[in-house]
C-alpha cells in the first residue's frame, strides 16, 4: 500500500447513504474516493476484471483473479488501455478523466484509498482479511430503504444471489425459499427490498457478534447531527476532522438544500438531511409499512427501537 494507513471500505445495502458517507470521509483530502468496483457496470480502468453478479461474494475459494486486481486498485494502478477500449460516449470519457485523476493524485499524495461499495456487504471478511480494510457499514431504516427503491422503481433480481453457490453456502441458505418467492413476484419491489435488507444486515450482525471490527453508523444519526456524528466517524478511522471537512459536511446537509432529490439526481449528496428522514412516511401507506415491518422486524430490532417505525429516532 502506498499510504501508511489502511484502506477504507464503506458498505451497506445500496441506497443506505454509502455515497454520502464515502464522499464526506474524503472531504479532508486524506482519502481518495473510489466508487463501486463491485458494481457489475464498473469502469475497467478502475478494476480490470469482470464482476458477474450484483452483491458478488468474494472469498479465498474464488479470489484467484480478483485479489491481484484489487491489489492493483489499492496501489492506484489505473488501466488506461482497458478504459480507452471500453469508451462508448463523452460521458465515459469524462468518467475516465475523473477516475484517472483520482488515481494519479491518490498515488502522488499518498492518500488512503476509500472504496465506496454497497455491493461488498457480504464480502466484508475478505476485504478485512485479504486487503486489510477498515470497514464502515451504513445502516438505513428498512422502511426508508424500501421507500427509496419504490420511488426509483428499482426492483432487485434475487437470481443474482441464488446463482452464487459460495454465497448461498456461507450466508444465505436459510433465505432460499423467500428468494424464490420473490422471483415469483418480480414486480413486488417492497418484498424484495425487505428481504435484501434483512439478508444484508443479518450478515452484518453476525459479523459483529463474531468479533469482526466494524464501524456501524446509522443514516438517521448522521442526518440528525451530521457535524458531531461525522466527527466520531473521522476519529474512529484515524482521519483529521479539519475545517475543510466540517464545511463540506455542513454544506451537504444544510436546510437550504432540497428536501427530496429529483430521481435524475439520485446520486447527489446535497440534501436537507433532517427533512429527508421523514420522506418515507409520506411515500408509503400504513399497509406497506406494516408489510416491511413484518418481514424485517427481527433483524431491524438489533439496530432500531420500536418507535422508529413511527419516524421517531432517539
């Protein structure tokens, strides 16, 4: 590694605030933000191997081509040739300029690589044991997560998980029947969201109980008091909570920002964080909330008190 400090992985289910957390943790200039190498549509300049499935599970048994590729990534080895061959639009060209400059500056300034990747959630042990990552897990209330997917009309195909024998063996075998039931209802986004949330955060809870060193952070806590909560996060990771970082965090969560993002700007990190907390109560019916609660209650109770289902966060 070029940096004297360990790389950082920010993960958790998608739409749980990983982008916001990842970008705010690079606000001090000590870490370099690298987005979703495990995204099946990732840029080949960033990671020079294909990723076959969403939430692809990495472990020692299948790491042969992935471990060298991730080590190259963490050493800021950008694959210019592969990226140029994959260009299809001016937008792709812009992303090449963005990613290439991130890698060059990261190497020159010896910044800590920060991988923002919700799709790494099941692979946390591999990232900690094989790559030495410090891991931050973002948690978002299951109703808020489901509401976000419903609003964006983002279904999730459970076949991506069922098609991974190692993942099923190590983590998800108890959920196989529920995943098959989701396949029978491909348009039921809320059912898919509730099951995916449960599987991801049951895995996180097991890892925490087994003694894995994880920094857990709730999206709601960050939204209610971003300056104080991000300061704790900076301290936990050994980052300097500079005035530059404070200003960027304050700007990202200001009451002057939109109370809800437009769907075409769903990856923006500028939002009125306090107002956003209650949006799911407006989008979901009481019946839908009860449906999500019934599916997630057992695991959600590890992270949230009962009154959270009324939109009350202590």
